[in-house]
């Protein structure tokens, strides 16, 4: 578990938390659509809730939401927003998904948005997906998204790496600098191909109901993959 | 889900991040239906996890040690 380096990850996200919050105001439509399809009686878990941009709409629509995040600073940011909006049906938990502290078969729905790709090491990523599966009720549903390796911005980087066989890290691994608000902080990413994403979901024993390519910023090639999965 | 009625009830669906066993709670401060300060104790491995400002910290203890080494 050392390679996953939990606390390094926490320090990174704490350092960029404020800046991240400023630049991540708008929820993604794919997440809003998913939330709107849930029942008002549902208990939802937002694994890696970040600044709460999807947790808050989920809390407004569903019965109860638990929001987990590795960053104490991001949790504080979400807590302030909940207090401001007087939203009471949420519990925030400072934790990480690989060591998920949620009981088995306890939630109706889970969101795991743009976070799987921040976990280093395939075994750890698959374990995190298995943890989502364990937490879901038998008829539960989850929305999982990752960044694409072949999006316009990083396409050349990975084509070169692939062609010249550069580096000894796992193919798809890349440190991406956070450069907003005068910061310059590397964040670990493992960017996915669609095929690899499908394989990891299957290896975690999750049934893919739907998988979509999306272009949130990219012009030419998809930058995100969204999967709706069940047990 | 009937068992989740208040903020306090949500602790029922939490477990130890390390061994996944049930947690016991020691409440130090509560307001309305919410636990503000307290300790969650794993019934099996006896690890302690703090609740501060209403937020349980359930990061595993083992990882912290790994990082410090």
C-alpha cells in the first residue's frame, strides 16, 4: 500500500483546495442527470466529493448523502457551503476510498467522479472499485468517471511515450501541474484509455450498464469517460 | 432506508477503514442530533478515530505510520 502514498495525496489536495474550489464551480451535466434519475428516498455516497459541486445537488434531491474526501481542506470548504445553504442531510467524512469506511451494502447510489485516475498503482485502483461495489446495495447503482489518456491536451505526450517506450512508470501515469493562482503543484494522474477503464471495471466485478465518451473541454478527442455500473 | 433518520444515525453505516468491523462511539459534545466531538472505536482492532467539528476522521492509522517512516 506504500506506493499509493495516501498522505502525499492528502497534502497535494490540501495545498490546491482553495484554488480548486474557485475553478470548479459548475457541476457536470452527466452527474446532474445521474442524480435526477435517483429516488428521493436514496442514500448516496460521494466518494471523493472534492468541493461538493456534485454532493450539494445530490443532497437537494436525495434523502441523505455521505461525502468522503482525502483532503481535510476540501472537506472544510464543503462544510462551509452546507452551513451557508442550511443543508442538514449530509455527513462529511475525512477518509480515502481504498480504505473505505462505509459498511457493505449500505448505499443506494455512489458517485466516484474524476478520482479513480488520481490513485497510483493498478491494484489500488481496482481495490477502490471493489470498495465501491462492496458498499452498494444489491440493486445499487454507481456513476464513475475518469480522464482520457487520448484527449487533445495529453495526446502527443502519450503518443511519444508509447512510440519511444520512454520511462519505466506504468503507461498512462503522468504528473500534471496545478498552475492556477500562482501555484505550481504536481498531482499524480493515471489517464485511462476506454478499453482499460472497461477492463478495470470488469476486474472489480462491476457490471457496465452504460459507458460514454464525453468532450468537456477537448475539441477533437474525448477527455472523459463516464460509466454507469451495477453489482 | 428506515434506519437513517438523523445525522447521528449515519454513524451506523460507517465501519473501521482497516478491518471493516463495527464502530463504537464515545460522545464528548453534541448539538441537536449531531455529534460534534467524539471518538469512534473499532470493536475488533480497537483503533480510535476522532470526530472533530462534526467530521469523523477515518483515515487508516497504518497509513500514517507508513508515511512517517
